[in-house]
């Protein structure tokens, strides 16, 4: 097991010692004062010092932090599909990815509410460069995806992570959350990268690849926010792509995006749990005997599930109608909702920059475009 030490979260035996190291950190104070605004510092510090497991830390502290985030920055979280999951059972959740921290945190809160196994979750090591965030991520059962490696190192790292994910799912009965692509979706087009599926396949010891994917129980997850709290922050990268320029992040950009995602206004949020991809995998197995074609077909099956079950909000329809100069979806939003969205666009985006305006609108409109491919979005 030592071979996973570079990427794994803390073991329960390491939790208390790790908490003791950060209990007096200013960022822990800020987090706890936000979570428990009417509680004296001495009280939450004493409770933290009595914490000896990841589950206790997540349930008694992180879950409560998340409820405060939902109360302060949203109109609530709704869910669907969780009734399909069985208790005491591990699943490989492959999810679209919109927000650095919240996507996986909200899923875990919903799993907890439904009495289901919570996840170990992948997080890029570029996001936890600050020591406190590194410790917090390991306390919260995150495992590290190593970034910025050479091709050879990347291959070794991918194999290690794949083996670790297999270990969690098949030996520890621990669910796993992983994004369908590297990095968050910036333009509203949720698409699974075949590289993610190929990485997962590296951990297989099955003779037939699809037997392994069936064994780990793949469950696609779609999460949607009525307002993306980081929508304007995603624009510089989209602008660079539109201009065929290389995008270079600012020094603290990831950290500021992380904070904005947590504290920015989201309005309504929805998480949908798709069907376990059993039948799809059986069909892929019988239809293709080439592993590359099987992986492409599995990637498509994940996309089909995520895109067809994506919850569309008035903001999505408004952006689509503005962009396409139509009123095709006007029965799905109010004039007040439209004026609020237009006001957000005016405040966040330079109206004299048509590329930026179009990029912002596309971010919200693309989920409608994608869903129309599967069903009548009306």
C-alpha cells in the first residue's frame, strides 16, 4: 500500500495528528467561523481535536460548511436518481465538472443524506499547492491527480492512479468520483475525454476490458448550476482559445476561482444520477472486439447519459434565445428572469467585445444545444 502514499488521502489513524497541525491556522478559523457563526472558537477547536476519522470530519464539519454555502449562495440543491443506488455498495461516479470543489462536495452531501457510500475524489495537485488546502483535501478524502509531468512520468502516474482507484472500488468498497475530463468545462460543452477512460483501464487485471468496467459499476453524473459563480472568470481562457493564443494562468488564479465557486451566487443546483452502465457495456462488448473502439463507445455512452439527463435552467434557455435571436423558449422563463440574466451579462462582460459576449452566452446556451440532440428540450 505504500506505493499509493504520494497520492492517497489520510488514513483514519493519521487524521487527528493532521488536524492538530492546522486547528489554529487562520484559514481553519475562517472556515469554522463561516460554518458555525454563533459558536465560540474554543468550542469548535475542542470538537476538532476529538476527531479521529475522515467520516467524522466530513459529517460534523464539511457537511455543515456545505449547508451554510447552500443557504448563503444558492436557492437550494435538488437531486434525482439516487434511489437507483444500493447501500453499502461502491460505484465509480464519472461526472461533468463545473466547479473545482462543489461538484464532488455536493455529491457527497447527497450520498450522505441518502445513506450511501461517500466517495474518494480526484483533485489536481495544482489546486492544493497551499499547505492548508493540501491538508484539508487529504482530510476530506481527496486523492491527487499529478499535473505538469513529462509524458513518461504521466504514464507512470496514470497507472498508479488507476491501480489506486481499482483498490478503492474493489477492495475497500469505497466509491470514487472522477471528472469526465481534465479540468472544468469552460464553454458548457460537457464531453468525456477518452484519455480518462484509458487511464481507468490501466488498473484492469481482467482478460476482457469491458468485464472490468462492468465490475466497477460506472455511474454517470450530471450537475448543473442555474448561475455558474465562476462564469466571468472562465472568459479569459475562452478568449485566448478564440484568438488561438496560449493561455497562461495568473499566480493565484486557481485559488481565487476556488473561493469564487464556493462563495458566488448559484441560484438553483441539480444533481442527477444516471443508470449504472450495465446494458451499455454488454452491448459494447458484443458489438466491438477492438479495445480502442470499445473505449470510444463507452465514452459516448457516458456522454449520452450526462447530456440527456442534464437539468436545464431558465438561464440556459435565455442565453440560447438571445444568441440565436429567437423566442423559441420564451415560455420557459419569465421577463424578470431574462432581465436579471441580461443585467449579469452587462455587469460581468464588456459589451463592446462581441467575442466575450458570445463566449459568455455560449457557456449557458451549449447545454440546450447538446440536449436538443437527444430530446425535444421544450
